[in-house]
C-alpha cells in the first residue's frame, strides 16, 4: 500500500495559493487514475484506488498546513501503512519554479507542514518538492507562500501536474532520482 499526501490549506480562498500546490497534485492524480470520490475521513479528504497494481490512498489534510502530521498519523495507523510507503507532495521555495526534486527523508528545511509530519511519523518517508521559486522583492516568505499563483504560473502548475501524473508509475516504484529527472525533462 502507498499513501500520497498533498499539502495545503483547506479554505476556499487558499485554493490557488503557492502553499496549496500539493493539493493540486492530488487532484490531478485523482482525476488521471480515476480514484474514488473524495470523502472526509481522518481529518482530510481521502480517495482510494489502484495504480500499477498497488493499492493507493491519496489525502489532502484538512488540518491546515502546520498540523498536517495529525491527519497522516491517524491514517497510517488505521491502515497500517509504513512511513516509508508515504509520499508527500509539497511546495518548496528553494526549488526553481516548475521543477521538482524527489527525495527520501531529510530535514524539513523550515517547511511547517513537513515539520508537523516529521513530528508525528518520523522522517522516513518520501517527499516530492515542487518548486515555487523565491519571492521577488521585499515580501515576507509567509506572505509569499499564501499568495495566489499568477495566470502564467497557473499554466506552469498545470504542466508540472501533468508531468507528475504521466510519470507516476516511476514514483510508485520509488525510483526517486529517475522520477525527478523524467518529470523535469518533459
């Protein structure tokens, strides 16, 4: 079993925030692979299905970014999913806009959603870091991540979502380096 987690904030006015790119990836996965209708469960919106003959759960935590770990812990304990079978999609300031970097474990690098997951399940899970770039000009990071993508960036997010879903079979096999290079070279 695998668990895909998309990080974001659940309010309607957050839908197109940079911080919500993880939610957008889960929506793309749900659509592309015909996962079940989203149901509120485990403090998140949960879908299930099969990808590459593996049972997959996908969730968008409704606990807000800084408490994402609460939702994830409840779900993995209930379904007995090992942390190494969790793959988290999240925004990353230190990655160029539109690029991704997949890795296993490591530090949170100051990302509060990742810090929360680390606190509740440890650090032994995979992360797909989706580049949102750094703010230009004098703006606080906390304000920048809560800003909406502009029209051009929305097109970029749609492209990266498509590239991720088209290459998901590689990620399901946990070939993180190959997944990163495949997605970034499309």
